[in-house]
C-alpha cells in the first residue's frame, strides 16, 4: 500500500507540473498574438484557439514572427514583408496564418 501511495503522489505531482508548464507555454503565444489587440474583441478567443494549433517545433518561431510583425507595424506603420524574414520566422509566420484560418 505504501509504495503505491508514493507512486500515485509522484504521478499526480508530475501531471500537475506538466499542466502548469503547458499553460505557461501557451501564454507566450497568446501574449504575442494579442499584441496591439483590444481584449474586448474576439481576439482572446481567437488567439487561444490558434495557440492549440501551433506545432511545438515552430512555436518559438511563430512567437518571434508575431512579435516582429507587431514591431514592424509600430516602427513603420507597414505590414511585415515575409520575403525579408529568415526561413525559421517564415515557417513560424506560415504556421500562424494557417492556425488563424482554422480559428476564424
């Protein structure tokens, strides 16, 4: 009984840590997605949906592409030129666009 109790507690703790790390991971994408958006719109719901669609292998690049896109709009008032992006950010931007299409 004692061994199974310890194993159960360990499994519960591991599951809780995984849930917390996944939530924090999702927040980075949602925060980048929400840059410059009004929270009173549908954007929080759209960004949350998009967050579930971004594959893990391009997630960091998608976040960086969103941030660079926002910075471009702030600095120049023009949209980001995807042809000027390095390949990894282009993949991240593409993943973001595909996720957005699934969520609106």
